[in-house]
């Protein structure tokens, strides 16, 4: 499906090739599916090859150009290197990279182990940096590119138990801003999306009474987000519609940060 009316053509991705990491479910899956619908050729990654193939088959119902990358665990440096080799050998140049793969695990200063720290930083920060490093040279050659990092509102307003996750997601903001300055002269934009409370496990499930009360206190909209609600911001930053946006953080949180000081 392509967008036909003049203003909406700015959001088209026809002729572009996009890489979306962690695309077997949740936000990554929603973004990858939307990119296919907008006309892009999409390469998806994940840890489990079977789930990757299942996700790709469903996406091909919206468009033919969906490729499955090698299944790699991006929480390990060896997995990041394996994915880097795959991308370096990929026949089509990557125009858009969405660094979505990530994971939240409770970590506290007193209880943190070295292994927990290494895993959280590798997956939520280092993999994003080093995979982007692989695809940027071809973007520079074509004087066009889009880099999107999925950060989090926990980069701006943390809580006890999110030490390693908040540290990694905060660092992504600095990476995006510095990279935006470095790559701007080559027509490459670099931005972050900072999601708030999203239901990525079962988007169609009705919240319990306890969950409803919790989100009514936390998010101004009084509910969690649906993966489909990350699509608009991602399309904006990936397309010509967002051509003058770089070094920025787009917060998509139902007003959760707006209520932080009031609670």
C-alpha cells in the first residue's frame, strides 16, 4: 500500500531499505509492518529464527519486500559482530535503521552484578552504536539516511530498580545528539523515540482494575499505549516528512512525563 495524496507522500518509503532490530513482536514489529505498508523493503532481526520467519510471513501480507536477517543475540558482543558481518555483506544498502532491540531487567546499585550490567549495556546501548556504525558509510555515500534509536522515558525520569536500563537509555540520547552533528553534513538525520508505558505483550488485552488505576495515576491519558501508536512517530522520523528533525527526542508516553512533578 502506498500513500497517494500529496501531503501524505512525504511519509512514503518507496525505494528505501530499512533495518528494524527486535522486530518479532511489540514496537519493533509494529514499526517494521508499517514501513512495509509505506513501501519500504524491510530487513528484520531477532533472537529466534522461527519467530523471525513467522513475523516475516505475516508482514509479507502487507508487501513482498521483507527479508529475515540472521538470528542473533544482540546482548552479546559476538552476536553484535555476527549481525554486523551480515549487514556488511547485505546486497542492498540500508537507508533507514531502527535500533529497537532492547530489554528491561530490574537492577539496583546494591544488587547489580557485572553480568547484568554488561547484558543491559550491550543490548540497549552498544549494539545500537555498532550496528549503526556498519550501515552509516553507505548512507554517507548516497547523502541520505535515517537513524532512529528507541530510548525510553526512563532516560529522563528514572525509578529505583531501573539503574542499568536507565543508564543505557540515557546514553542513547547523547549518542543521537553527537551523531546528528557528525552526520548532518551527509544528509543523515539521527533521532530518538522515547516510549512510555506500552503494552507490548498482549496489545488487545483489557487492563485489570489495578492496572487501570495505576495508569490513570501515571499517564495523563490514563492508559498504556498500543504498539500501533508508535507507528506515526517512527514514520515521521524515517521519511521525508521529518527531513529537518535531527538530534531530537520524540517522547511518546501518553503524558507520563508531564505528570511526573505533579505526583
